[in-house]
């Protein structure tokens, strides 16, 4: 397969995995040339309330289409309207019309893994021996549907902490945690391969093993988390988060390499993640074997607010 054809094939497979991953736990409405995702669990989470898979016929009135979507989101009492654009988006002038209507663009970059299984094993060994302030040692365990309440509570606490920066006292972080739990429950009930990894600090307690069944067994203190979604040979690494006190101690590397190793062991031939194009982690992932594949763009406007206010909204 030629390089251009390989890249095009990877882009298609990743786009399909993205569509399925983001729809988990959401209400999905498919229109004529577009799909709308919404969530009543967390109506102010942008990733769970947006328009995607936009492929309109060439003579569509783009202004009218955007207006209809804005009306839909207003009627559902959403504070924002968001459009996800990628290489499939038609017509191409949609981005220009969104900009003219006051939408602000946030760009993402899809990075694919071009490393080797040997590299992952070596990196995992290095990371497992890492120590740092506030994290004398740590191991990674995988959550499952049989995990005990304390393990789930540890994960929920990390989720709440990761979202707290976006909570201005409205209770958003609590809603976001409920949505995360809701998505995970939906995925497991549907039989989807959705894995959650936790990095646990020893703290003098016995930890669940790296291949642990998910039982608590003196789980210790959770200092990081990472998710892996698998679909037909494609794996997406998502939601890597490490507590501030544990950063710089190798926890992030251990989580990332555990997710990579899990996908490789399962036989996935395409592993990817999506990073914010202007954020520093985008430049960290190449150290683990990731390279840029393509860009995506999110266009959002806060409804009933001045367009310039959306410039401060970045996630």
C-alpha cells in the first residue's frame, strides 16, 4: 500500500472510531448529512453536545443549516453550539461561514503511534522504576466492571480534579464525573472494549498488580488515570491525567505505556490520540513514538453571548 493510500485509510478508520467513541453515553440523532450528539447528564460538556459527521449536498444553504442547529441547541437549553469539522466535512466553505457568524476555532491534531512493541516494553520498564516527590513508587492497574467501590471512587476523584479547572462554581465538575461514569457503564453494558487504567501510589500499602482483576486489595492512593477505547483494530488513548503532586515522577509515562502495551497485546494495528494543537502535550507524545497525522477543528459559539467571549474557551 502506498504511503498516501495508507494515510487515507488510517484517517478513515480513525474518524469512524472517533464517531463511535464520542457517541458513547450520548443521545444520537442522525440527520440528512450530519449527526447531532447531546447529553442530558452533562448538557454543558462541549464534547457531548455538538454537531459532527457533516457531509451536506453541494447546494445546501450553509447559513440556514447553522441557524437550524443553533435553534435546536437553544430549544434544548444548551448554552453553546459547536461543530466538529474534519477531512470529511462538506461543503468546505462551512468553516468560513462559521467564522463569519462569530464561532471561534480550536484546533486539534491526531497523532498516530509509529513505534514498536519493543520500545513500549523498554519504556514501561523505565517508567516502573521512576520515583518523584509525592510519589515514592506507583503501579498501574486496570479497572473493570467488578472493581470495588473504593477503586471507582478513586477514579471519580481524579475525574473531578481534572475537570475542576473548568468549573466556575456551577457544579460542572460534578456533572462531568456523572457523565464519565455514565459513559463507562454504557460502554460495558454494550460490550464495547473501553478500558480505564489507574496509577496507584504505594503509600506503604499492598497494590493491585498490573494485571489485577480490578479488586481493591488495599488500592492505595490514585495519582493518575488514562483510558483506552478499542474498535476493530483501532485503539484510542484518551483522558491521560496525573495529579500535580505526582507529575514529573514517571506516572504519565507508565500510564501511556500501559495503554500502548494493552492495545498492542490485543492486536490493534492503529493506535492514536487527539491532542490540542497549541498545548504542550502535543510535543511530548512524539517521545513515545507518536507522529502527527492530521488536524481537526472545533468551532464553537456561546449562544446569546458576544462572539469575543468564546476566545477564552479552550477545551
